C-alpha cells in the first residue's frame, strides 16, 4: 500500500483536496455582516450582472 506523507505532497495537490469543501453553500456569496453590501459598494461600485463586485481598473481607493 502506498502511504503518502501529507508534508511530502506538493502544496498545490494538498490545496486541490480541500477546494470542494470551500464555498460550496449556495449562499456563500451573500453578505455576512449587516453593512457588508454597503461597504463593498463604496469600495468597488455597483456589482455586475452576476452580482459580483469588481473594482474598475481606473478607480482609486
């Protein structure tokens, strides 16, 4: 039996093992704090059609 020491595996391989455990809940993209939506709008402007806040390249923060 091939037993692999976790520390000897490349970091990328270890990361991939955990990717399916992160942000799988359908509401993972929703605000978790009462004012989070407002803060994101102040920082990045209005969300795009997919509801994602993206900073404009020319926007200064």
